[in-house]
C-alpha cells in the first residue's frame, strides 16, 4: 500500500512539475503534511509571498498542504528525485535520509529555549542544515515546533511507569523509538495523517506531539490527557531539492534563502501565539493537562545516550558539542 501511495504521489508531482516555467514565471512546488490552520502552513504562504515580492513576480510558490502529495517520508523522497521542489519536515523524520539530523531527536537535549536558539542559529545548526546535500536535500531554515509531550486515551501520564505496555505512536525515527522503549512502551510508527483513525481504532493507545498539532489535528477528541513531560524539542526543517536549487541562478537562490529566513522569524511569532491558543483550546475541550516532574523521565532515557555513544560515536560527538554550547 505504501509503495502504491508513493507511486501515486510521484505521478502527481511529475504532472505538476517541481519547478516549472509558465509564461516566463518560475513556479516552485511546495508540499507539506500539516493542515491549513497550522502556523507552519501560514509561514509557508508568507515565504511564498516574499519570494514573489523579492523576485518581482518572476518566481511563484504553489503550496500543497495536508498531505495532498504524500506523507512526510514520501515528500522527502520526491525531493530527492527532483519531482518536488520544497517541503517542511520534522528533523526527526529526516533521520532516515540525513543521519546527523537524529541529534535533534535526543530527549532533553536542550537546557532551555535560549540554548536551543543558540544551537540552531549557530555554526552547528547551520552545518546540519547543509549535511543533507549529499542526499540531494538542502536545508534552508528551521521552524519552531515547540516541545513534544505524551497524550493518552485512557489515563494520565505522571511518571514513565504510566507508559508501560502502551502502544505509542512515533514518527519514523529510530531515536524516537528508542526513547519510547526506554520508558517501557511499544513504539508504533503511524503516518500523521492516519493517526486520528489509529487512535480511534485502538491501533495505538497514545501519541506525542506539541500542543498546536494536538489541537489542530483534533486528536484531543480521542485523547483526553496531555502530560507535559516535554521530552523533546525537535525543530521542523524547510528543505529544498538540490536538483531544483542548483537550477536556480545565484540571485534566485538568494531570494529563496532570504525569504525562508524571514519566514522562520514569522513562524516563530505565529507559533508562540498558536501554542498559547492551543493550550487554552485543549483545556476548554475538557482535556486534562498534567504537569509531571520531569526528572524521572530524564533518568529513564539516559540509556538512549549511552546507546548512541557506543553505536554512533560520530553523532554522539555532535550531541556533546550541542550540550556544551553556552
């Protein structure tokens, strides 16, 4: 089924082209998985507007939201072959394509928001954006994706022990799977677009995400407990196919990069507003908000770091460098 879905998405994208010329106007195709009332979608519309303004109308961006062209993995694969120009994907979902990105999926990696900003805007963050180029993926900027916490159907999560035996939806990320296993749960990869149904039907008992995603997806209609353990703070990444990027002139590349950077600042403002509104909306919808002691969760995942140190010392070194940023 997944293969058929990918082929369908590929054919659709081929018909649309990834970056086509229409009467002298270059049209860049951008697909993503979020719904239209999500801050990420609004930021991408803003980016497209700025690209058009900077180029004097020579470049337009056509945005396809809500998995119209495929799941996150499928969209990244389409970028790799050049059938789609741009997408937004969680850094965790990039692990299977650009291995160094898995550093962002490590639990409790950042000390606080200020530490995260310094890393993403500093040399390490910039280098990681470009590490995917050998895999035909060029990172343009990071989007704020908040902090991920567990939400459950039948009971609140106050300690890692409350997760024992639960089937928890995770992204297609080995790091996320290892983290959930460390807390005693069974990681179950499910496409974001299929998660609502999976929760309804009991395919999974719980999931983990930020407040705006929980609220805009309406997963709170099924899951009435949201436990703010804030185990990860994984950024989203706006990426572009190098096959498309390399066809742009230096001037066009500058327009795209500048607009992406501006959209990241705009998205950060949107995100803060959406996060506050989403938390209020969840409470109004009757969701029980739990604020557990995070220390037991930190201790539960210490083994994930030890495992990375042994299995992938090169990536572990980057993790250590991130932790040392002051």
